[in-house]
C-alpha cells in the first residue's frame, strides 16, 4: 500500500518559466517533508512544461500533469482530483513560500483540530514588500471578511481534503477570475473550525506583468461578476443571504467596479442594488463624489 502524504501542494502552471524555479524550490526547501507536489501544466507554450518534468525527475514527491489549456479553474480541479494528501494547499506558480510554512500550518491544524488554517502574507512589488494581515479571531469574522472581498484566496489556506470531497466543492468551470472567491466562501461556510496564524508565510508576487491578476480585461470583470452571482445563489440556498447582505454588497460593488470606466451602461445595470456600497469603503472625498455622481448618471468617469 502506498503511504499517502499529509499535504498535497497544488501548483497550476501556465507560461511562468521566469518564476517557476523559485516557486518550486521554495516548496522543496520546506522543513516539513511529508508532502507531494502536483504541478498542473495548463498547456504552457514556453519552457514551463520542460521545467516541471526536470523537477519530477529529481524528486519523486513531484507529480506533473500536462493538459491542454483550459484555464486556472480546470487546472485547480485537476489538482483536487489527483491529490492524495490529507490536507490541500495551493501555491501560485509565480509566488513562493517561507520554508516553515507547511510545518507550522500543519502543526497548528493538528493542535487546534481546525479544518482550515490560514496565515498572513507579503505582497511583493518591484520596490517593496508589504506585510498583509489576514488574521481573524473566529469563523464568523473570517466569513464576513471573505464575503466582503477581503482576501478570499486559496493560497493562504491549508484545508482538509475531505472538506472538498464531503461537500462536493470544485472550482467553477470557465471562470478564471473570482474562482478563488467562490471556493473560499464555500469552504469557510462548511468548515467546523478555522484557525489563523499571525505570521506571514506566503509571498504574493505582484510584479509579474503577465499574471492573470495584472491583466485587467472586461472578460475578467465579467468572470468576477459571474462568481459573485454563484455565491449569491449559494447564500440564498443556505438561507443566510439577508444575514450577510451588507458584506456581500461590498463584494458586488467591487466585482463590477472597473466597468464604471470602461462600460458605464453595463456598470449601471449590474448589481444596481450595490452601487451605493462605496459609502462603506475607505476612499477619498473626490472618489466618493465621483461615485455619487455616477449613481445619478451625471458622471461617466
């Protein structure tokens, strides 16, 4: 019988040849050794696939899956389906992690019995590194923050594998922006216990000009809107929409926000009930005035 690893590290890979080695090296340098790495090569057209295979030849903890390009959601779902670990964690292929991340998060999960362990992180820019806190005292705080669009991302969370399987949680197909948000909301909702660590282990690289997050298009915005609609349906189904309507209005507003400059008519008719959520956000008087005018069709940014 093949011994199952304690953790499966899932890394979706697409055209990141300049970042991938740093990412994988940071995983292989962990002080915790009982893990597998799933490199999901999503139809890369650069040397990323070759780099994946080179690492697999050197370390038998690495499994490479080559597939046609279907987007990050499909790649992440392939990771879930092929993972053998008791816990799952995602690392984006242009990011990197601290060497004690897996050990400290796994030990915390064992100590607390948490279904999800989350941590703080660094945002890495070309000229600076910004420590970012994502610490919450309890599940309710965490859930409200995620719903309001506050770092509902997978890469800062170690999650029990059976939280996915028992609740049939997968990333929404053909949605490659906001897919994290949808899955994070469902995982936090179903989790019995969540633990947060006040320490940054993850380095979120924001200086990659070719990353999905760096390229803002209307298609990406529409994906964010679609994922928000899926979450709305989920909250209604679970009978908790009214309880979290304030936090969710912020997410609705932010999901459609870029349209106010690029496609004002679509901005106006998308989540019109949330257009005034700017009042709940910390922004300048000038920005607030512009949104006040935009609500009234007096300014199209």
